[in-house]
């Protein structure tokens, strides 16, 4: 059954088309479904002459965890980048015809993403300024926090800027999408950040019980579109204690983490620790 074409992406592209991707029997393929130009003529027909590769937009395997969202004709996807599902990436593709600029996380550095299992991704405005919108994505991944070979599963929330400011285009600041670096990080995110998403219950003996594997995420809208309530469903990684929990987060708290102190490693053999030096300008992730 895995050799069938499982639809994993079905996103509104514009008023007349839907963007669709399927696993294509382990050869992901994407295309456009024509809805018709008028409400009276509903077509819903796949354009067979405008198909394209679905790699890094859609998983190879229908069982692989995956998340995507379309906003302003840009497709943001968190998926496996290879047939075996070992390498994962968070990408942006498509876009208006004048700005088809593909960008992704760095596959060569595991501290970006390490075997990530993507759960959900959402465009969330940070302020009332539309140029300050950001894409948040939720996932779990393998993490090696010390010099030992032991790896654990931790849940994360990641963030990239939908738009950044460029002072190189002209004397006036101009807003544009994160298009990667010019000399380093070419075609890679320059605004990528991630933070641990902690779900724990304090025990009677003073030790917390951690639920580290994020399984599902839901954003409950509020009157303020900047501050949906985030609900996460987690399970334990312990082979001794099996359990699940629902934890609730506010977007204000999540933003505070991204705007607060950040971690760094002195070398590959050191643990991640809080950076206490002078924060460089521009601040990492902006």
C-alpha cells in the first residue's frame, strides 16, 4: 500500500488554484488543482502539464511525520529530505513569480535539526506590523546535550522570520523575505531559532516527570490573533513509566524565550550553556 500516491499537502495557493503534493510511490510529486475562475464553475481538476518534484515539500513515506503551511503563496514544509527519512529539513519554496527563492535549514549541521519529526507549522504575527510576521513550527528531535554518546528525544518550537530588513538594497530599509546569506548560509535560513518545549509535572519527591515527545499541537484562536493558546499533547520516553499529558503555553511566553538569553557551545565536546557575553549585533536569529 505504501506504493500508492498518498496526498500529504493540500494548501490553498490563490483564489483559483490549490497546491497539492503526494508521496508518489516514494517519488514525491506536486502540482496545481484548478478550481475555476468563478464560483459558478467549480472545476477541481489537476493540471497534468504543470507537475514538479515534491522533494523537500512532501515526505517520501506516507508514515513519516510531516507539517506544512501555505501563506502568501510561499510553502513552508518540515519533512524528510531523503528516502530513508534520516535527514530532515524545514524549507520554504514557491512564492510569487518574481520571488521564487528556495531556502532551507543546513543539512550538514545536526545542531540545526537532528532527525526531526515535525508536528505542525503556523504563521503567527508578532505585532500589528505585517512585516513582523513569523513562522513557528513544532517538532521533536534527537538531542545530544553533552559529550557522551547518549541521545534523548526532546520537543522543540522553532521560528523563522517571514520578512527581514535589508539595508543593502538602497539607502532606505527595505523589507523582504529571508533569502539566506550572501557569502555564508547561501540558500539557508539566517533567522532560524529553536527552543526546548518543556512539559513536566512536579513529583512529591521534588523530581519532575518529563513528557518529552510531542505528538500533536493545536492553536486555539483568541480575539488577539497574535496570541493564540498553544495546546500540546506529549508522551514519555521512559521504558519504565508510560504516560501522556497535555500542556498549555502562551505565545507571550514563547516569544519571551526567543527574545531572551540564548545558548552556545564552546566546542563540539561541550554542553550547551547560556551565553553570558555581550550580545552581538545583529542579534542571532534576526
